[in-house]
């Protein structure tokens, strides 16, 4: 296949290797390099069209655009004896991730080097050029012929591989790729993981042995700290004040004058604290000291000299009571 430009600066030596970067063999200035790149694109596109026509395909599988979007390698064989040079054929290969079947019918995930397109010009066939190009590729890629996967091979290509490389025993596949006997010869069988040992049976525990918060029993605080809301102990603190016995025959003492001053009241359900010293004059004199923390309703029954109450609903109050 000839072209109207010189192929020497485009392809270089007899075997030209082109990857996805599409770099021509020749070097020069920016304008010259852009021209060489465009010429290389033309060569690749024309080779792809000729290969598709020879295989009876409606769309070429090889083009410059496809080369840029895939990590494929193109081996181009050219004739160095003509003045401008002529392209004799090409071979395109690339690595692909495939799911293949072995002889036992098991699916195996592999990523072999695949033959994607192969073409020798009709006027140059049966001259050993295809074998020369194929061996050059095997040498550079460092791969054995039986390790290749071929994409949609034609009958001519299968006959070519059978004749020159002895690849005749096919392993059937469910996809469009063809592999041969010896493809899985060096594949190592993955070691099977041992099954985990069963755990020893343990007695079934209906409930956790850990102590739950709502089951904990807190010790009851001493009086008067145990007089919280909802406590069954209610009423006045008068029985706890010390009294002196009144002599027999003494008339009862009139009730003492009662005076109150102060502001605030303990709210219902609130918390009150009082510290008081009380004195009463009657048949005798008694003194008592009461120290406690009580709730709101009990505050009215406490006889105290000074009182401090905190209410969660009514607020805060400070008062003094005399009896």
C-alpha cells in the first residue's frame, strides 16, 4: 500500500511500533512534527479500512481515533526498498480483561495479550511477511503463541496460526475470543482458604449478667433528706421539737404571739431548705434545733427562726417566722 508522501520520517525502520500517543519516527520543528503526525493518522486509517474490507466488516476496527482512546500497540511493516516506501501490513495487539472458560468449564478472570487486528496486503501474501511480523511482535512482547487470545479470528487467520505456530487445539468460549491448548498451562491454582472452626457451644443466657441501671437499689438517705416528693412521711415537725413537762395545776399558757415577715414561698413540688432556732414560753422553756431539707408542702409546718426556700414553680423566698 503506497502513499503520496515519504514514509521514512513517518514510520522509520522496517518495523514501526505505534502506541496511543501516535508519535511519528521522525523529528523536527513544531510545524514539521504536526505534519508527520497527520500523515501517521492517514496511514493508520487507510490500513484499518483495508483490513475491514478484507474481512468483510462494515466498520473498521483500527483507526487513529481508536488508538488514542485505547492502550493498544500497532506493529506496522513497511517496504524500505521503494523510493517513498510502502506499507506491507500491520498487527494490532493489546491487553484486555476477560472471563474465559478452561477445560473443566470453570470461569477464570484473566488479562492476556490479545490479537485484535491482523492484515497483510493482498499483493504481498504468501511471502512469509505475516510470519515475520508476527514473530517480531512475539519477541518484543515476550509472550508465547499459545498464551495469546485472538479476537474474532477468520478462517485464514486460524489456518495461519495452525500452520506456522502449531495452534490447532481450541478451547471453546462463550465470547468472541479464541484461545488454544496451553493457555492455562502456567496458571497456578489459588489456594483454598480453610473453613473457620466452629465456635464451642455456649449456654444460652436469657438475660445479661451485667447489672442494669433501673434494677439498682440505692440506699435510703437519713432523715430529713429522705423526705422527698412522694414520700409517705408527711406532717408537721412539731413532734420532733424538745418540750419540757408542765407542772401539775399550772394554767395553760396562752398561745404565743405569732408574727411573720418576709417574701416568697416554696413552690409545689419544689425544694426547700431551712435552718432554724425556735424558743417558746409556756410551762417551761425548751430549745430545739432542726436541720433539714424538705419539699414545698412541709415548709408551712416548720417552725423556724430563719427560713430559706427554693421553689421550682413559684420561685425563691426568704422569710423569718416567730411562734
